[in-house]
DNA sequence: CTCTGGAGA
C-alpha cells in the first residue's frame, strides 16, 4: 500500500493530506478524531492552552522537526511543553490512525497516566482511544491510538520485540535531563534506529542547563528554548558550613515559622527515618516556645514513597487557620525525600529548606555491590529544589551550605543513573535488542568497562550468554521477564525442581517493597507477628509462608494490618505474580508443585533459588563471621533476618552498607547443592584460597568417593 | 541490632 497516498477523509472531495483535512475540520469546529463538534470544555481549555509560553514556538518547532530528525527542546517548568508538544506533533500528522503513532516517554508511571488524562481532555477525546498510555500492569490504548504516553521502561520493553520501533513515527523523550537508565538506553537505541528510519522524528525535551549535551549527542540537533512561567525565588546561603544538617534544618524551619510571612514550607531530607525524626523534632521545638498570640499553628507532614497513600494525601491539606478569630494564620511544613523534587508538586510552597543532601545509588563493581549513600546533591538538583518555592508566588530558598560550596563543590549535574548502577539487567536488554558490541554502543555516558565486564560475567555464569557472548535460548527467555537476571534464572529453573508455583510466589514477594512492617511505636508486636511466619531455613521461605497466609485469609486488608504486613506490598506482589505467571505461560514453563508433605518440598524450593542466586553466597568462617564467596567481604546477617542458626553457607538477596555490611533476605544452603547446581562457579581451579574453598574440597572428595563406590 | 531515593509487557 502506498503510505504517502492522499486520502479524502473529509468527504469534501479534496485531495489534501490527512493533516490538512483534520485542520480544516478543526476550523469548522469538528473534532477530526471523533467527528463530533467540539465540547464547551474543549474551548475553555483551548483558551488556557493558547496562553502557555510554548504556544508561541509552535511554528518554529514544527519547522525544525520537519527539517531535522532530532530536535532538542529546553523548557522550564510551566512552559507547557509536556502537554502541548505531543499534540502539536499529532496535528502535524506524525500520528495518524492506522498509520503511526506519537510516543511520549516519562520517567514515572503517575506522570504518564496523569498527562494522558489531561491531554485527552484537551483533545476532547476519551482516554484510551485516540490518546492513551502504557505503563506496567496497565495498558490503556487501542487500535485508534495515535498519541501514547508511556514510561521510558515500557518503551524499552516494546523495543525488545520491535527493534525499529515501527509503530512510532515520532518519539518524544520527556524529562531527558533526569537521565534515567531507561532513557539513556533508549537514546542510544533511537540513535541507531534513526539511521534506518529516515521518516522518524525524535524530540528530546529537557530542563535547563544541559541541553547542549543532548544537542551534541544527537549530531548537533537544533535547539528550541521555551521559557517557563515561574516566580522569582530569593536564595539564602549559610555563612559557614553546618555540622549537623538535620539539626540546622529543624532550626531553620522553626525560624521561618516564627519570623516569616505566611506561606508553606518544604524541607528536603534523605530518608524515612530521618524525616520522621525531624518531624518529631520540629513539633517539639515549636511546642516548647509556642506563643499563640504571635504565631499560628504549625502542621508538620512527612512525605516519602513508602508512606501509605492516605498519609501522602495529607500534604495537600490547607495550612491550619487562625486559632482564634483575628489570630495569626497557621502554616504547614512538608518534610520530604526527593519525591517532592520531581514526582510530586505541592502548591502553596513559598519556603524551601535545602540541606543539600539526598540518598543516591552507588555501584562498586569490584565487590558487585549497589548501595544507597547520603551524598551532596548537584547544582541542577539544588536549582530544581529552590524552584519549588516559586510555583504560585515569589518565594525564598534557604540553602544550608555556603555559597562557595554551591559554586565550587557541588557537581553541575547528578551523575546519570547508568554510571551508578549494576548493568546486568541493562546488558541483557541490550543483547536482546541486538546490540552485540557493547563497548562501542553509543552511550551518552558510557558505563565503566569493569561494570560491563561484571554484567557479562554474571550473565555468562547464569547461562544467559555463551562463551562467545551471544544470547542463549535461556538468555532470551530471561530477557522477557521484568526481573533482575538472577531472579529470572530462579524462575526459569523452578519447573525443573518441581516448585514453580512456590518459587513464583517468592519471586513476586521479592519484587515488591518491604512486606513486613515494623513501626517504631510497635516494634515488639511487629516482631512477634513476623515470628508467626518465620521458617527456620530462612527469609525466602518466610516470605512464602506470609504469602500463603495472606491467600488463606482472602487477601484481607484487616488481616494484613493486624499481622504487620504491608497490604499495598501484598497487592502489588499479587500483580507481579500474575504478570510473571502469564509470561511463564507464554514461555511454556510448567506450573508445578511438590507435594507439601514430601520431604523435599522445601529442599526443592531452596535448590531452585540456588540455581539463580549462587553468586550471592556467604560462608561462615571459623572466626564466627561471614565472608562473601569470591569477593571476601566481611558481612553480618541483617538483624531483620529470621535466620538464627548460623548455617555454614547461605545465599542472600541483597548486600546493604549501613552501619555495618549486612546481607539481607538470607537462606541457608548446602554446599552439595552449590557444587551440584553451579559447578562452573564453584570450580576449585578458579577459586581464591580461603576457608570456603577447603569446605568445598571436602564436598568434592566425598562426591568422588561415593561415585567410586560400586553399587 | 535494623535506616529504601525513583522505575519495570
């Protein structure tokens, strides 16, 4: 079929392009997508849309897009770029029913959903028809969809089965400055795809500061700058460095409350515990020196992602009013992690307190450990934080560091995630995408060679890659599962050990946020509740017990509550389990169980786990502490573990560096299984001299003897 | 004795 043909969709006998026809209809007051006259609401929104700064740049943008495969848009907050530019592209014909689609990626699911919702209103269509979204667990689009908002990770998934992204005529990468892992991989991939798709267009949208880097990366793509619409924010620095940033932050918040004009406060801290402590400290401080005639009430709200939604909603409450008629009005302060930096916008914030720290992931390829470390933020991040004070009116930002350290010590940009992460999953994805030469893949910021080597090594040990570096059949299957390679391998191995049903439950439980809750005010009760699920062999089977108990109690929320189980995590585990189960079906894996009363019911499960986790094993030394196998890191079993019989060998899910080196989610294993299931890894020829090796030697000797013995 | 920022057909 001739894709360039001119069609007459208006019935007016014209021979113009579909885009021109659609424009004609639009001018006649008819929605070209529905054939119905535009609603009143459409015109109301249209008036507002036309006032957005981005509107003036429409012609310039379309001109640039027409003449260049890639265009970089630098747009500040409030410019309207995210909602308007995808629509402009659709109107220009880059999306047409049955012909091709405009995709717009977002780093976060809520963003993809809410923008799709907003844009479908603006276009006067039903969400899921012309405008849709795809995020994990929820695809809301259809055959007529021509504008699809999606998470960057979702587009990457799609690319695995559609390497040329044939569905899409135009791809908008929004929030590219956030440099998520998925966006970085997509950019490298899209650069390749563009060579084979001269018709394809890409719009890379980024906040200020780093647009040039994107331009350069995309072969000097033209830049369009769109101003934002925000209010000025006055910045204050401390004259000397603060020793204790939490204490300084609490002091500053109290100071603002006592001395500044009405307006809400946003304080950035690094994590849940720190935030809860600070909230208590602020409340106590204010209570201590309260003078109700001079200052109003102060409402303090914590905010972090693991907070239940109802508690998160509190941050949107109005600040408290005056306590008595004519008294001073109250104020609210939100003490938040980085979620409030990008994901969540709170209106009415006038004061921002920024101690200059956040928790960031760091990866050490030498010991293969990813951990979260409290680190100084970047200048870009500091700017983003201060901007939060000027959304509704002019504001103030108090930076609890010196101006000099802002200028001289902070990095310009936060290191992109790709330089701070394990690459095993990404490498598997890239291989599945057909990228064979990883070293020469055009990353915007190439990860350290050692990190890539570590990933290849891991995939090879798991059997996903052969010795030539090609994806094996197993590797292909692993790439289909939205799991880390180790867990993918566990799942794929589980039918061979007769326990895919149980392993699927465990893997699902491992893929969701912390299931066992332990509120500070009820630690003992929580520990007792958890003990009811404890399995003597370790945390993996304890998770399985909890899952089964949850199912037996009908997934009841009340049951979760009284057993200190996080019911949101359980719901999410059910979703994950369902999705993985579907994928297993597609991969033709059998769903089987060992008879519960059989002696090897639990052994089989632990063996299946070992089949993927054998590289994360620790050995108990004679000195009484554990050493990780091959990496020789001294570790302790995390106090949250149910394991208290100190098995000689144990496998663990994660390595956490906090007050000590901990291994978390731990299960005891037998040395025999290790040499039986992963002989290539526990091969004594390549094993560093250590106590673990001596133990293994004993296992091999025993094996040899039993093999020699005549039957 | 425990401290997880975001995200994933």
